[in-house]
């Protein structure tokens, strides 16, 4: 999300959309990873003590979740950053300084997706709309329909998934699907859309389990456009570079009716 991290063109839209939604009367909270490249002093991040004490378990490991918050510049809007010493402190995002893909990017993704949902539970704040953007949020729509299906805070939540442009060519590792089974209720067949464990697979999985799909980039993988450009039972919002974002607000409104 701009101005904290600008990996894709949609990061600026996320910023503007959050502000426009907030100004239109929605109560908005944004959650993103606290990658080590994000400057805490410049962006005035500080730890949220009341949200401390959460551990995110993935398979047999527990990872302490540290939650920091900042006010979005020029808006009365808070952004929450999910952090962990082992997973996010490094001064690179997905590749090291020699452009080598981090072996634990799959684990980092699962930690973030589960951590985001646990953070909302800790808020005690039932969201009407959960809008997920980009490949790293791909598991969230799936978890909402499986592991978190019976959580009261998500009982009436609708989820939107925004498909972006492909941004990496590597895989998330042979153990990714196994690690993604964060609850016994999840079966192997449920993870079928994610089976390729790559950029395309993450977005395909996110779109498969979402209630609505938007396209956040002009250059979107043709396979995803063909598969999700028109889907029965799902609301679809195609990429529109001229959009003033009222189409997104209308989508939000339509989903909560």
C-alpha cells in the first residue's frame, strides 16, 4: 500500500480506495506486512500494546505476532502492520541482495494471511467487506470459507479478491500446501486451486474462493482473465484506468445488501 510499499501499480489505488471509502462513511482498517524495508521512523509506526500476545501457529511452530500501527498521511485512517522478528525484519522483500528467492516466502505468506484474520478477531470488529489485494493475500478468501467459517466475527463478511499482474516466477516451495493446512477441517482437495504454488496459483486460489473479483492491472495473466473474467455467481469488476473508484464503492454496497 502506498506510501509504505509500492511494488505494483495497484498499491496507489489501495491508498486512494481506502481514503475514498473512509470519506464515504465506511469504517476502514488496512492490514499489511511490516517488511523490513518500511521505515518505522519516517512513517511513525508504533506498537499496539493492546493487540500484543497473539501467536500464529503454522504446523508445529508458533510465531509471535507483533502489531504496529500508523496513521495514513492526509487521512484519518489507521494502517496495521504485521511483524515477526524471523520472517519480516530482513531488509529485503521477497529476494535477497543477490536476487535469490527466499525459501520461506510460502511460510511468510501463510503467517500473514492467518495473522491478518487473527488480528481482526482481536479487534472484535466484524467486517462487512474484506478486500484482499495481490498474491500474498490469496489464502485469506479460502481461510474465511474453511478454517474461519464458524468464527462469529466473520459470520456476515463478504470477501473481494483483486487479481494483479504476475510479479514473480518462482514457486512457494514443496511444503507450501502442507503448511497451508492450518486447521484439520482443511482437506487436500480444498487447496486444489493453489496446487501450482506460484504467483498464478495464489491469485487463482484467491479468486476461486472470493465472493467478488476485481482486476487491478491492465496486464493480467490471460489464463486468469479467461477463467475469472465472467463467473456465474460472482460479481466481477474489470480493470478501468479511468475509474474514480466509485465502481468499487458500488461493489461494496452491492455485496452487503
